[in-house]
């Protein structure tokens, strides 16, 4: 009996390698058969950094901008000029994601970018160029109540003459009930931004915890320029605003000025740079309590003036021949320019009990732009790359990643941007790992193969959302697309849009003949990773075989 058992077990053991191979091959075939075909891109498939995979899940939307994930893992997308669209995701495991139902839940042509959800997921917020609205939201029913009669929470944000029209929204996770709203300038160099009371080029915070706020028929509606409190000003157009999840620090990414000259020399090709600005940890003004209405905080200020339109940030300090009077300026240094409004601004105090801040005498000297007068950027990015969103995701131990979408330039002889990048953060400090004057802070995640063909043959990222599985959802308002990316391994530092070895094949599902092929090509870890959906089948078959033998 023992001899027979030994013989049978040896025969079975010899079969196992073949069995494993058979099942691994079968598992990939099963994945290919059940995984929905990827949506084909109408342009050359982008390059994705090793350690990430990407999949195009939907196309044909009308200028998709802001995007958020609801409590059921479904997407809510602002389609500019149309309203809010609900995308129900069919999730069969990575990379088998697809959109199984598309529903317009708010039809409203004035909505253009900003979208947010309350912490409990039951209130939906969206913005137009003038107002912030809210609706009760039911994630199970996939609808809002009173679609045609939302609450108007904040108003009076329209810029005279047009200009930047998006109003980014952020609900604080550290200070529940506080809504941040970003408003850009009305023109390239908007002198109205020198007047704090104008509300132009500012990020302001509002207490929206009062359930009667904005109730149709008489509820309180905040006046943006005069109510709430200032998180930062002198910010030309900070479209991306985020709260660092560990410390609660507020960061924004700013689109700087176009066509700038300095002492008569055109410097616009490489300066000013785009900016990442730090605004401190969100807090209620010291003169009020957290239970006091934000209307009582009129004129209060938390954050400082970041320089616009007086002072802009240098990016390429090596371009000394094209940047006159470089002196000791370096990347991130703020400088005056030919369009600087040489007037004296009045800086309101951050505390009504303190003496008022001293006026600033702006002169043609760059010393006027020093950090004693203005808050310099925490990081500076290449000129005209147009950062439009920033969202935080997990990184390695003690580090996180701030993902940033760069919409791409129009004001450069050689296009720049048109990519998704990330900045490495130290979670213990709640700040970027790189120094303030770094030119290597960006880790490119996904970029176009040939930027000289942009924008026509390129994706143009706008809104970002990171879900509970650390997948990154990204909209493209130029092509009407929504992408999803997932980090699947270690991220190397020696590749990117400006050089390196991003994956040219197998990493972008929209460019593959088989939806399962990227999983097969990219996975290089354990046997379970290679076998994918076939692992459980393998275990069951092998288990049954062993029981039979025993």
C-alpha cells in the first residue's frame, strides 16, 4: 500500500509543472475572453512609466473636466457646458474595467469644471463661473434630488470681461464642513488682483455646515469677494487645489502668465514657471470659533500673497542669455517684469486684533519680490505646461505621491506638458521631498509619444481622482476621454517625457489587441500574479487531485 501511494504521488508530482503551465495559459485565455475590449484611442497610444498600467475606459464625452468617485466606486464627471454625468463602472479586476452605463444626473449648461462630494457622500457640489451649487445625492439610486432647483451656496465670482472661468472646489477632510473655492484672474495680467477686496486670483474658504445655507427662497448665499476667509491670494489661476492627507496642508498648482517680457526682452519661452504653492494647514480664523458662521469672518486672512501680478517665478535659471539681469536669481525666485503694476497694495491682517501688515513699495528691483513681501512657490515647473489638478495617492514607506495633470502649452514654440506627472512627498513633514529650487521634482507617469504633434494627436489631461484601490482616474477635455491608471510595481526614476525608457508596448490597454495582454506582459512577480484569474482554479484542481491520491 505504501509503495503504491509513493508511486502514485511521484507520478502526480511529475504532472504538476505541466498542470501549472496549462492552467496559467488557460487563465490568460479566460481573462482575454471575459475582459471587455478596451476603448481604442484616436491618437497614438501614450507611453506609461514602468510600474504603472493605463486603460482608456470611455470616449465621446463633451469636454470632461472635474471628476470624483462616489461611495459606490462610480464616477461623477463634469461635462463642460452640459452638466454632471454618472458613469457606472463594471469592474472585473484590473485591467478589466469598463463603463456599463452612462447617465446625465444634472443637466445644466453653466457648469464647467468644479465638482466635489461631502465626506459622507450624500451632498454633491458643482460650480459655474459665478456660483457654487449643491444637491442631495443618492449613490444607490444614482440621482440627485431637486435637479432643477439646487441650493446656491456662494455667488458673485464672475470676472469682468471673462478671463479664467473655472472655480475649483475642495471639501476639507481635516476640517469637516469647510469648502475651499479657487477663482482665477480676469486677464493675463489682471491688476484687479492687487486689491484684496476684489476676490480675484484667490483661494477662499467657507463654512457650509449650516443646513439652511443656500435654501431656495431666502437661504443665506455667501458673497465670494467679501465673505469667507482667504487661504491665499496673488494666485493667477490655481486650478488644482488639494489637502495633503497626513498633515492637512493645503497645496495648489498655479498657471502663470503668458507673453512676459523683462526689460524689453521676451522671456516667455522658459519663464515664468508654473507653481506649486503651499498655503498652510486649514484653520478657522482666530477671531471666531468653528461654530461661527463664515459671514462673521469677513476680511479675515489665513494665507499670504503669492506675488501675482507684481512678481512671477523664474523656472530656467540656466537660460541666462535670454533672461536679462539674472543676478542671484535661481529656480523659484520671484522677479519683476515689464507688466508689473508699480502700485502699493494693502495687505489685510490674518488676525483682527493684530496690527495691519505694512504696505509694500513695489520697485523695478527684484528685492521687492523677496519672501519678506510675498510667499514664494514651494516648487516651480516648466513654463506653460498648465497644471490643472493635483491629487494625493500612496507611495512607498513614509512617502506619498501628489499626481498632477499638465494640460499642455499653447504659448511655446515647442509644446510642453501634455502629461500626467507626480511629485514625491515626505508624509512625516507633509511637503515635497525636493528642495524649493529643484528642476527635477516631477516624475512623469504617462505622456505622449511625440509632443511636437500636440495638441492634435495627443491626450490633454484635466481632472484627477484617486479611488479606494489607488487607481487614478483622469479626464481629457480635448478628446472627450476618461483614462484609468494603476500602480503595479516599483517606480523607476530614470525615465519620463524628456527622456528615458517608458514602456512602448504592453502598458497601455487601449493600444493592445488583447485586453489581457498587458497583464501578461507587465506582471513579473509571483506565480499568482502571472496566473491572474486562473489562480483559484489551479488551487481547486490541484486540491482535488491530491485528495483523490490520498
